[in-house]
């Protein structure tokens, strides 16, 4: 492959990886800043959740429509507008003068992020033919798993040495670079291929997904018996059921649910949902475990999490270049999910007196194992999807992955709260490490369920995505001819 930036594969890869890295890192880097923001704006810890929930709800509303928007206005135009919107919203967050302004600008960020990921993924898989999808999946793995680990480290440094505002300003150079590179090198869009906009489907999906995400995200904090949470989940579920019925009848549906009739696409989506729930849930619990359980600073917590990113970088190369071509997606996914479950279980053995390097080694193993899930799942998911349907398939894939992350964090947070993060010791209280251990074991259970789900994948369905590199030695005659020519 030519490495010229004018090569569509290179151009799309550079722009999408930069933009996705910025978008994903923003989630974890903001989490580190929440205590500081609470003091800055004199807001209670319970209310601080609005910063994250507003962003997640905005994503849930926009993602279902992203496939239609990309088809209607073109992938290039949609991706560049999404990057510009996310970058401008980041700047506005950094100069916010009130808590209300900050929440509003986070919602605007969510609009950009909701358009960015599905559109960019669709462009990437259109640029790479099926037999090169595993390479594209290796590219996607970099921001997907590297950014969440870098966020806490960078956030701790910025909050400690500069200001919370730099947590948002750090997005500006990345966004400006991605926008300038994209304007210069991304190929022009072709003809519009979108049907008429499905307004009923959009309204049902926006309300349904929004309410479910809010309910799942706030449930652990407010309590699952809260009337507000019960109402959000009940109404959201009813609306999503109505959405399914409406979409299956619509002549031009917003969400092409019939794509789930393809067994490979259906199975890989289920695996990705469970894997994302286990992985992001584990990262969330580990951050709390380090700071609230073991008493580390935000910076030390981030540095101890960072080996996960190194594991991903190494593992993605092994998975894409060696294991996927040799064994196909099914066995690589199962092995990766078993590895994720094993690493989460190992972390559940870490106590207050355990050397932290054991935890860091487990974090490396978690990232290494998870790369063996990300790479084959993303490569195989679109193996039987036509070019025309890639945008809509990307919408479904990213919608369920977003929901999987929210569900994973909610389930593990509920397990954490059920056991209790503190217990009475003498005349005071101390961290109850058992609660974190239980939550990590729940994450291991989710990974094991994902491994069972991966058994439904048939390698033959993704056979054309496997490229085996065959190295041949030159014959004596060829060597002699070469020497003679020299």
C-alpha cells in the first residue's frame, strides 16, 4: 500500500484515527476532572454525573441517524463537520463560565461524537476491501483501546499542573490537524445514496435510546428502585420495542435491522456488546479501585492503567498479522475473551499489600487479550455487508457498542454498591476492597459469556477476510539471473 497521504486508505485512516482518538480520550480524561469541576462550580457529586450523562445521551440520540446523514451528505463532508463540531464544542467547554454552560457544550460534543464514529468507520471499511479488513481493524484498535488508558494519565497531569480547562483544550490541536488533513487529502464524495429521512424512526430511536442510556447510567447512583430510573427504563424499553416494529414495516427505515438476519453480523454484534461491557466496565472499576480503594493519586492511577494501552498496541499486531490469518475470527475471539476474563479474575486477587506491579502486569494482559477481540470482531462484522449498506451497518454496530459500554459500567457499579465500598474498622471507616473484587469477578463473568457467544461464529463466513502471507525463496536460477544482471 502506498504511504502517500493522497492514497484514500491512508487519508481515511489518518483522519479517522486522530478524530476517534480525540473523541474516546475525551470520555476518560473528563472523568479524572470531575472532583475538580465539583469544587470549581460548587456542584454536588450526584449532580456532576450530568456532565457524563448529557454527553452519553447526546451520543445515543445522534448515532442512529448517522448512517442516513453520511449517505445523504457524503462521508467526507459529514466526517469533517463532525470533527469541526467536536473541536469547537471542546473549546467552548474549556471557556465555560457556569456548570449549565459546561453541560450544554458537552451535549454539543456528543452530537459531533455521535456523527464521527459511525461515519468514519463506514469510510474506513469502504476504503479497505474485504481481504484487507483485518488491517483496517488493527488501525481501529489503536484509538479504541489506547485512548481510554492515556486519558487518566494526561488528565491527571493537566489538572495537577495546569487547569481543568486544559482537559478540553487538549482536543484543539488534534481536531485542527484532523480537519486540515481531511480537507486536503480525503477523496471527494460521490452521488448521494440516501432515501427519504425516516422521521418517526428517528423520534422513536432518539427518545428510546436516550431514556435507556440515562436510566442505565444513573441507575447505580440513584438506585434501581428510584421512580425516575424505573420510569426512564420502562418508557425507553417500550419506545425501543415500538421502534423495532416500526422499522421492520418501514419502506426506508432509519435503522436497517434486517442486517441482523446475517448470522455473522448478528453474532459479532453480540460478542462486541458483551466484550465492550466487560472491558469498559473493568477500566471504570480499576480507576476507582486504584484511587478510592488503594489510595493512589489520579496521576499514579493513570500511570498504573497505562500498561493496558501497551498491551493493546502489541496484541493488535499479533492478532492482525499472525493469528487472524492463521486461525480465523472464531478462535481468536474466544481466546481473547477468555484472556480478558482471566485478567479480570487475577485483579480480583489484588489486596492492599500486593505489589502494584502485579496489577500493572494484569492491565497489560487485559489490553493484550482485548486486542484479540477488537481486531477479529471488527474485521469479521462487515465481511458480508455490501458497500451500499456499510454506513447503516456501522450505525448499528456503534449503537450496540455504545449501549454495551453503558450497560457494563452500570452492572459493575451496581455490584460495587451492593457490597459497599467502605466498612467500619474500629472507630472509623476504611475502603472495602471486597466490593471491587466482586465487581471485577462480574466483569470476568461477562467476558466468559462473550466467549460462549463467540461459539456461534462460523469462520467460513469470513474466509475472504483472511489473507495468509506466503513467503517463497527465490530459485537458484532466479538468483543467478539477478547476479548476472547486476
